[in-house]
C-alpha cells in the first residue's frame, strides 16, 4: 500500500514505487529559523495551541494575532509556522483544490486522504502513583486499547521505574498483557523519612525554602514526639534541649527528605525525556500520554525545559492524566500515623489543613507544565479515566510555533514566558511557561532540526548519502511559470529502526530558491515517512525513492538549494545548482 498524506498546502508527492507498503508523505511551506540563519543568535521556540471552551483548537491565526512576554517584556516574534493534524488537513484539502499537475500528466480527481498513523506512548508513573490509582489507570488503559484504537495506531507501554516496557505495536493482546502487569513501585514513603515527626516531601521542600510556618509545625510535632512514651525518646525534654536540638534535627530531616524526593523526581523527568526521544524516531502523529498522581519538580525547571525543547523539535505532544481522579482526601491522619504521639499540636493540624490543596497543585504542576508547553491537555478532577485516555490520545488539530530572540542580560537563569492573543477573548492559550537561558559562553545544544535549517542557508555540498536532483520547467493553469524539482535518494547508506516487523525511517526534504545575496526567496519542506515490510525494504534499498516539489517565484536567476535529512541519525545530503525562471 502506498499512502500519500498532504498538508493544507500540498507541495510534495513521492513517485509511486511498485507495490510499496506503508509509505507516507506529508508536506508544508518551509519557514527558516532565525536561530540558524544568524548562528550567533539564540532562538527561543514555543508551541502554541489556542482552544475554544469545548477543547477544539482554533485555526486561521497569523503571526500578528500573538504577543510574547519574556519576564514581562514584549518580544518581537521572528519565526512563525502553522502545523495541522490529519483531520484539519482533510478539511483544508476539500476546500483548497488540488495541487498543480506534474508536466506531462493529466489531473486526477482528488482521492480520499489516508488516515495518519498515530504513535502513542503510554507512560505510567508507577514511582509516584499509589497502587489503588495504578489499578484505576490500568483498567482505563485496557478499555482504551480494546475500544478506542484507530487503524494504523501503534502503542507502546513505558513506566518511570523502567520495570515494564513494550515496544510500539498494534497487537491488542500484547498491549493488554503488558498493562495488566502494571503495579506501583514507590521509591520513597509518602510520609517522608521518619514516622515522627512526619515531614512529607512537600513540607520538606517548604522548610528548605525557609517557610517559617512549615518549620514551626514540624518543630512542634517533633517536641510532641519526644514527650510521648511511645517514641522511645525518654519522656519530657528539657527546655535547653528542645530549643537547641529539635530545630536542628527538623532541618536535617527536611533536607534529607527533600534531597531524596528531588532525586526521584529527577529520575522521573529523565524517563519522560527518554520516551520523548523514542517517539521522535517514529513517523506520523506522536503523542505521549503520561498517567501520574503527580510529583514534586520544584527547582527542576531546567530539566523540564529540556524535555519541552526536545518535544517541540520532534513535534511530540505530551498529554497528562491525573491518576488520582476526583480527589476526595482529607488532611486527617490515620491511627498508624499517630501512634508515636499523644496529641497532634494545633500548629501542625492547622498547617496540614491549609496546605493540602497547595501540595496537590504543586505535585500537579510538572504535569500541567509539560502538557501546556507542548500543546497537550491535562485531564484532571474526573474519575472517568477511560474518557481521559480517549481524549488525550488525539493530536491537536492545529498548532502554531513561535520563535523570538531573548534580550541581553538574562543568561544563566530561568525566564517566565507568557503568550497572549493580541485581541483577548474567551480562548485558552496553551504555551510553555518559561525557558532556561544558557549562561554566557555556553554553546546551546543544536538539534537535528536546527542543523537542517542551518544547512539550508549555507552553500556547502554534503554527501552523507547519495541524492540527485533534476529540474524541469512548468506552469500553472493561470500561465504563471514554475519549477518542478525531482529528488532521488539512495537508501542503502541510511539506518532504519525496526518496530513491529517493519523498517522505519523518515526523510525531510527542503527545496529553496536563494537570490544573489543568499536570501531565501521561496522554500518548501516535505517529509516522507517510510514504514516498510521486509520485502519492500529490500526492494527500495536497491531502487531508492523519489520525491517531487513545485516552486514559484518572480522571473530571474536563482540558486536552487536542496537539502535532505534522514530522521534516524540526522545524516544530510545537500547540493546547489543555478536555475532560471522566465
């Protein structure tokens, strides 16, 4: 089967190889990045999804509809692009007409677009989620797999503990078998490091952050623990000992508790980043669904920002599901938690009652941040987790990508970021909450996407793999001249990823016309996603694949720049030739 998926502005179509299977092509206008055209300038990127109250994404917005605030200061938007999912592309294709026909061919009636494959990574946070909540999420995930998967979907199972992994597959039985084995693997008691005084990770974070109320609540409880015969501490303490040692003991316990909690949260963020990297290798729509009861990620802004950068570069949407469901807990302690106390001090009771909601919000904060920053959704305050999985598996219909140059003097720290609509309305604007600016003298990591953009504006020749280019003149129905650019790629030197008995690879084509000064006059980008059976893989590695793109520009002489990049290792082929449009 040969599948061609065209974006709203279709510009690329691959020649049909005989009996090719699972070959998908998508395309879009190319928007060069200022980061790579001026390599001494950083570019901060954010994905933005604007939604109605119903949750549907809003299409048709332009660069002028947005405003970006960096630490409260307005920044000029220097890069802008629009990305649409298959559903939106279908709608656009029915209203925008067919692309121009190739030279010497007869226009064919529009065909029904194929359904875009989704690669869904279900990541279960079994480290921070109680067994009861894991069980609820497990039942909901099984129902989702049985009832809501679409043709072409591939699903993988991951856990933050690393104890359960299933590679991408469409085999329902394998998926359900893996989900049924999920269980909680906590690495820290939710009550903290010691039973008395009980200092939870959240209270420990507040104490380390010099919160006087949190410290006093712990100190008073520690005093009550020492006075209780059940504690084994020898009865009532002297005033001098209470004043001199209890405060020190509480601070040490809080520091140990918070250090332990932060290390575990760092491991959870590392697991999320690894799944994002795994999704980045896959063709089609890429969605990560994170099921978690929440975890503390305060002071870990850099780690979150790094995940967001990787997800945006790979077009991975992170959706989050609160596995607690509709929370109906209480701050009252259980008898087991009071066994070392004759009575809980009033200051401790008041602290726990007034901070219960803020503790929950803080634990949910990284889930909300990762979802909002990548255009995803955070499903919470509902016991219908099956509905949550169904809603979160979807790719946003329309997303926007904005880029801006940060100002001077903000290096080496975290920046608060706000994206608003120029004309405020009753819409929800989802964008990243902030970014971490590298310090002076620190070279920011260059992603494969940025390397591709940089290569488009350069003039060098690259031959990591063979790619030949042929140019033919043509014209639109209106008589306007155009160029047809045909590209042939030899697949032999390229590495493929094998998943579910298929060979996966992606080719990104950028075709640009540059003027005599090296400025890009027009450019288009297309992606060919290959998902090949064993037989087709063997044949296409011998024959190679072909792609074709049309470009229009004012009459004149140009430098045609063709750059092809593979999606697995980032290898590139680049060439130049002089062309003329009459």
